[in-house]
C-alpha cells in the first residue's frame, strides 16, 4: 500500500478535512526530512569523518593534519543532508508541488555555498602546507590564495544567481562583460596587487623574512606577510607597517637580503681629522713608530723605497719638502688598515680599506670601509663601536687631532 495514501486515509478517518490532512502530512514530512538530515549528518560525522580523523592522526604525513585542522572534512559532511533533502522532497511534498522547485533551488544554492566553503578551506590548508616546504616558504603564496578565493566567490555568486533566476551561467557571465569597466574600478587595487605579486615573485624582489627599507613610508624592518593587496612589515621599534603591494613596483625600496646572503654587514664610517695637525714625520718619530708591531714591516719596506727614490733623484733632504717623506696621516691610515686586517670579527674576503675622502670645512675624512662577519644588529654595533673606540684612542699617538666644532667649554 502507498504510504502517502495510507497516511491520508488515517488522518481523514480521524475527522480532519482534506486540506488539514495535507498540511498535517506536510508537517509530518518536514519532521521526517529533519530527522533524516540530522541522522545522516550524525552518522556521517561519527563514522565517516571520525574514521578519516583517526586515519589521519595515525599517518606520518603533516599535510592531512592541516586539512583536518581547517575542517575540510567536516564541511564536506554537510553535503549529505542536502542530498537527502533534494531526493526526499519530491515524495513528501507531492501534495504541494509548488514548493518542490523552491526546495530544489534552495538545496542547489546551499550545495554551491558549501562546495565554495570547502574549496576556500582547502586553499587555506594548501597555503599553510606551502609554508612548510622550503622552496615555497618565502614566496607570496598568500597572494595567489587570495586571488583564488576571489575567483571562487565570483564563480559561486554567478552560479547562485543563475540557479535562482534559472539562467545559463555562461549567459550571466556574458552579461557581466558589459560591466567590465565597473568591475575594474571596484577591483582596481586587487588587479594592481595581483600584477605586483606576480612581478615580485617572478623577479624574486621581496620574500617573507627579508629586511626592507622604504623611507617614503617611514618603514624599516622585516617582511612578515605578503598578500594580494598589502605587505606587512615589522619595523625595528616593533611597530607594524602595512604597505600596498603595488608600492614595491611603482616606488623604490632597499632590500638587505644581499647582506644576509653574503653573511657580511657593511661598516662605513669616517673620522674627521683636523688638517692643521697633519705633518711630515721626522727620523726620530719614524724610529718611535717602528715600535708599533703593525707598522714595523710597512715602515721598513716603504722607507727603503723612499730612500732609493730620493737617492736616485738626488733630492736635498736638508728640507722635508724635497723628495718623498712619510706623513703622520699616511702612517695612521696604514695602521688603521692593518688593525682592521687583524680583526677576527671582519670579513677579509670582502672589501676592506681605509681611504681618504675629499676635505671639507669639517676636516679631512678618513673613512673605514669593511664588512662585519656578524650581521646580528646588536653584535654588529658592538663590533663597529670597538673599532672606532680603538681608532679614536690611537689617533693622538700619531700627533693627529679629531676635528669637532667648538663646544663653548674652554680649558683653564
């Protein structure tokens, strides 16, 4: 016997009118659908999803744990009740045929949204998985995930409207073509960010973890995150700056990655020498400088060269202005160079020199140019300070003076 006819006869025999019988059957059918949906969802989660969870926890892979953490499988279990609703609605709502299309549309829209949600969660898991792969760890994967999310939203919206309006999705997509200008205006930042992300990735301009400086934005620190629209940077004062991704293409910035890769951090600082303290060295002074271990070999070598030159050219050495002579500034430069060469905290395989710059109103700059072997900021500053502590303390031994502007304090 047909269950529907039996139920209808049963309710009619209890004194209900035909219309009331139909509404009662509708209510009973709704309850049946609800119970079946809850039961199917419970069974799916308890047996299928939990079975998958146990299998994943026992596996040695990490990627499936990430899928589990992002609730990809829990979202998939929602599809089962929707499928039951779709197929049970036809026999249960036979007395209300006008409701069946509405229920089917609702179910289809729900299926689209659930599938979109599953894809978005899967992409989120994929993004997290990629951060654990060394070759992808410093790539702007988040930008591409965000772009994929936008595409999923757009496709889902088109499918939802096509389902509600009972139209071909391709026809709606064609209609959207007429709104291209409007869409480009709305998604202008996203489009620029996408272009910038592709260029940044393809040219390897910026990676997560790079130290970048952008003075125009007052930013100087480490890159924390690269997204489709923004790049998040933690400055050295621990503040966070958010810079448009496109700014890295349209503007200029400094990336310190080369320093990190070379394992050498540059030291470039000058000492300003009072030019009135520069002079030729006498024989007595040269004899005293030979007691400096770092200068003895140099002085012997250069003095022999100078003596040969002066004798060859018959220079009258009664005056220091004739021929070649050693100077206190020249000896100080050589001493500073030898001191840097002997410093174990500096990279001898990278550029290392002590050079003389163009004189200014603030004296003669003697510049130290070298690279610290330790790129840690605190250690780097300590190494740099130790070098200049020593050079500043040594300079008086060469009868040289550091130039500094008058302070208003006079000795007695």
